[in-house]
């Protein structure tokens, strides 16, 4: 079987239209074959070692997280993905564990947040991206605490998200308070709750 056929098979087997240089090498091919596919317009280079089929629907949330596997969507981006903000983020916010460093992240359209390792996976859930692919995001209670904890978040977005949360039948005030305590924002959360409840 020739190299082009092998690459086409790999692409057909990929449920998300992606192929990596690692997969090509593992199949016993030289990765330079990918350049031929790029020249023909069949695939394009999304990032280092990651290629996407030109015909595939591009899912930025999925591709970005695939490329930076340690990143978890948080803050304003998580609010948007969870349906608690109507404002699509101009820049995606991702949280990484302290000490994680990927130099190429600086070229991405990403706001980088870092947390201590013990709080990194705390409150993480998996949801579907708007295009239907699995992505990791912090759950709502964690996201609300993160936003109140940091600076730089739009006060209108925060206020609207808190109002929606309090009005939601899915709200879990006990969980919110536990998270607020662990993330050291209990006084701020209590102030919002006093006004809204």
C-alpha cells in the first residue's frame, strides 16, 4: 500500500478529521508525506504535529484543548460554554497547573490562568463543545468562584451569571459555599447571595 493511501485511511479512521505526526510515524511512514497533503489542500497544519482535514468542521474549543491537553476552560469561557453568558469570548480562558509552560501558548488567542496543583482538577467536568466534541471545563460553582476570585472579569457578566444561577432550578448553594470556602472567596459569594436570594 502506498503512503498516500495509508494517510487517507488514517484520516478516514479519525472521528474528528485530525491526524498527528506521531500517528503517521507509528504507521511506518515518514512525516514529510503530510506536507504533500498540505500542498494539495487536503489538510492544513493546525499546530506543531497536528493536522486537520480541510473538509472537517473546525471546532476551535476542541482543537485548542487537544493541542494543550493540560488546559481546562474556565472563567468567562466556561460561563459561555455552560450557557450562563450570552457573550462569546473574544479570547478563550484556560487554566493550567502552576509550573506548566508551553511557549507556543503565547501565540494563541488564550488568556492563561494558573492554579496550585491541588486545585487544578477540582470541579472539572466534561461537556460537549458547541460542535459536539468532548471538552473539559470547570463546573458552574467552581467557575463562579474563580471569577469572583480574580480580577479582570466584566462586572456585568459576573452579575448576570450570578442572577441566572440563583434563578436556576439546578443551583446548589451548599456546593457553591463549599467551593467558595476552598477557593477563599466565601465573603464575596455571601455578599452576592445576600443581595440575590
